[in-house]
């Protein structure tokens, strides 16, 4: 079974706590992971609220959202 992970934020990587880093830097790391080393990981676009996120997940045929 193939698994694809959509991230909206990267809080830790390789044992390192990234929470003190600015959001823009954490998102840049996610892009690098997606492009160069983790093809099963993608950066999600931001959503205004949970309802919007669920609607997009449903439109894309995704099974659900885990927070």
C-alpha cells in the first residue's frame, strides 16, 4: 500500500525540534524534503478553517485528515 503524507507544518526533523524556527523556514524545509529526498511528502497549501480543508480532502478523494 502506498502512503503519501501532506504536511502543513514541520515541527521536528531528524530528531531536531524545529518549533523555535519561523514558520517560513519550516515550510522551506518541507519543500526541500519534497523535492530532494521524500517524494511521499508534500507541502499543503494553507486553509482558513477545518471545513475548507475537509472539503478539499473530499474533492481529492482523500480518506481523511489527521491533526
